[in-house]
């Protein structure tokens, strides 16, 4: 169970990394760049730890799913990205698939 918690933490750090990268592309501040580097480094470290016990294909799919859904939600909430029905439906499908991988592992 701890491996799944670490994998979720890795996904959260990936979301923070993507949000920080977006901030950096808009403001070019050193602080944003440091957040990008630290967030992605912690994300990869946590992913590597989770992959010690989880299958690579499952861990990577869940990690990218968390990052994709989180990045899309952050974009919609904080950066005024589109919230149209089909986009939200695709996010729900990704989320459902990610949960399905957990249930099947």
C-alpha cells in the first residue's frame, strides 16, 4: 500500500512541476524555475521508489494519468483553460482508467 501512496505523491509533484513550468514560461522568475526542477526531481525519485515494487507499466501509466488529470484541472481552475464537455469527459475517462489500473494491480 505504501508504494501506491508514494506513487500518488509522485503524481502530485508532477502536477506541481507542470504548474511551475507554466508559471516560469509566463514570468521567467528564478523561483519558478527552482520549483520546476525540485518538483520534477521529487516526482522522479518517488516514481523510482514506487517502481521498486509496482510493475513499470502500471506505475508509469498511473503517474502520467495523475499528472495529466491534475495538469488539466489546474489549467481549468487557475489559467482559464477550456472547460467544455468533451474535455471534461476525456479527463474523467483518464481518471477512471487510472483507478482501474489500481484496482487490477
